[in-house]
């Protein structure tokens, strides 16, 4: 994970030195992460502009699913996310957005390929394209399941305001209050737990 972060950071620094101007770090790093997940590292299937548009749609969906400590503004029409989650170091928002976008993108591919799922037999030769949509469908289910698991984990660990749910509820038998009450004595001289 650390090597991947360092690798992405190196590419990001190299890219911004070459293309200074209106390139935001999320536009480089998140596109590279998305391309690696969908298997389009050679830039043959999708343009960077199309992936930027899809990333803003994914970010919009992630903001509808969870609250973050940083207040993000996503404008799908202007293809912008501000403040930049990559420079802000919000790895939760960044990764959730990339996986949601991958889920949307592969879901679109599944729909397109399912219309092309045909089987043709002509004498001894046969063409069967049903397996392509089947493997894409499995990839789609896997990506969406990973996103659902990550968003569920995020909501459980962070809560709606950045704290774990139930953190303010301390009773005499909760694990957090045992440490707090370890040095308190009951009036009869016994430890109170």
C-alpha cells in the first residue's frame, strides 16, 4: 500500500511538473487508480476526460452515501471536485470514489456486452460470446460488493460526524469506562467497576 502511494505520488509530481496549470491532483491520481482497477492502463478504451466525468458522478454518489469531515462540492457539469481530496489526504473519500466509479463503469460495460452475448454455430465452427458478459458480470458484482463493504465499514467506524457510533455512551460495564473507573473506590473500600 505504501509503495503504491509513493508510486502514485511520484507520477503525480512528475505529471504536474510537466503539465502545470489547470490539472488538479485528483484528476491525475484518481484516474490512474481507476484505470488500474478497470484494467485500462494503456489508455485504449477511455479518455481521461471521460474518466474525469465518471469520477465526478462517482463522487456525487459517494457523498449521497456517507458524510465526511471535509465538506466536498462536486459539480458534475463543470467536472470538478473541491477541495481536492488527494492534496487534502482524504484517502477514504478518494478510494470510495474510485471504487464507486469503477462499479458504475463496469456496470455500463455489462449492459453493453450483454446485448452482444451471442452464440453462433455454423457447421464445425462456433462463436460463443456469452462468456465475455459473464466474466464482466462477475467483475461488476465483485467491485460493487467491495464498494458496499468499504462504505459499510466507513459508516461503522467513522459515523456521521467522524466519530465511531456509541463513543459517547459510557456505562459502568463498557470497556472504555472500565479504564476510567479503575482508580475509583466505592465508599466501602471496594473497587467500583
